[in-house]
């Protein structure tokens, strides 16, 4: 893939900063099959792009990313082989983000939920709008939290807090996530660009090699954890994708009601 091949996201570069923008605002930047594939490739492409030293990841519209697209989830319930086909793709999204040598700032312009929370956590610095919410809500959709947050959350907030967040699917306000150390900066929406720009400029003016190698060294532990755990996590998520509870959750979301889980 090349930048011009992307349909669900865009990459623009200015003053050594590459901005990756998720572009499905009508669905709150929910991830469908096409966007999932594009996310697999975009971070490798940006890593090799000689025109940028810093990366900003953001979304268009009211949300950063609301997680998995409901129609896409339903298609994998109807045809289980489709979920099997994305296991390697999901792993490569996380691996490519953690291996990206350029520092990456998450411009969290709105809610980061489910896979959206994973995308935010795989960045190096998170700057969030004060109205944004954060949470890995996989279990609320009847799914195992397999696509990366379960690897990173314990590393960031400790096992006890991470288990509570993952097992309940709790949504945190930006302020609560900041207090836990999940978000670096929380600002009013009209100050989001200024804060992201300030951090980007500081990094651009810094010693590029020193910054990159520092990131690589610091991320080494996360990379090892991801390589060790993602196979098991994604296998369990694949199993849960065929559960009656997951099918019920997707139906309930579409019908705008609370799911009635049976444990099956």
C-alpha cells in the first residue's frame, strides 16, 4: 500500500510532522474491515517515510475512534472465518505501532473506545480533549479484550487497576484517565491543536536520533510483552466472537437497548 491507496484514513506531512487521520466521522471513526487493513500498513509506511520525524494520530469529527464497526462485527458472527482472517492483521497493527521508531502523539479529539483505546495506548504521548472518554469495552460487547489494551494497560496502571477496567469495561472521563496516568494532558477542545503543536515542535527541534533510540529502548518491554501475549489474546477473542453473548451484544447495540447476557 501507498498513502494514496488509503480510503478510510489519510496521511499528511508538514514541517517534519506526519498526521494520520481516521476518516469515518459518520460512524465515530469505527473500524471496519477496510480501515483495519489500512491500519496494518500505515505505521510501517510512516516509519519509512523520510519526510517526517514525528507522527500525530487523530480522528475526524466528534470521536477519536469508537472501536469496531457494528456491521463488520456482525459479518464476522455470520462468517467465523472472517475473524480468523484478521488475527494476524490485528497483531501487526499493535506490533507496527510499538515498533515505530518515530515518537507518536495521540491527538485524542474525542472518545477512544475498544480498539480506539488500544490505538491511543500504543502512542507515546496522549493529549485529550476534556470531553473525551477512554475505555476498553470489549467485555461489554461479549468479547475478550484481545487486540492490545490487555497487554499495555497493566504495564501503565498496574495489574489491579487494569483488571478492573478490562473486566468491567468501564469508561473513564479524560480527567479520570489522566489521574491514573493513562493520558498525559487534558485540555479544552479549542486548545487541543495548540498543545499537540507545542509538543510536536519540541520533539522536531530535539535530537532526532537520541529521541528515536530512547523510544526504541523504552518500548522494548512493551514489544516483548506484545509478542508474548497477542497470540493467546487474539485466539481467545476469536473464540468469544462466536459466543451467544457477543451476538446478543451486537443485536442490542443496533436496537439501542441493554444486552441480556446468558453466559453462553
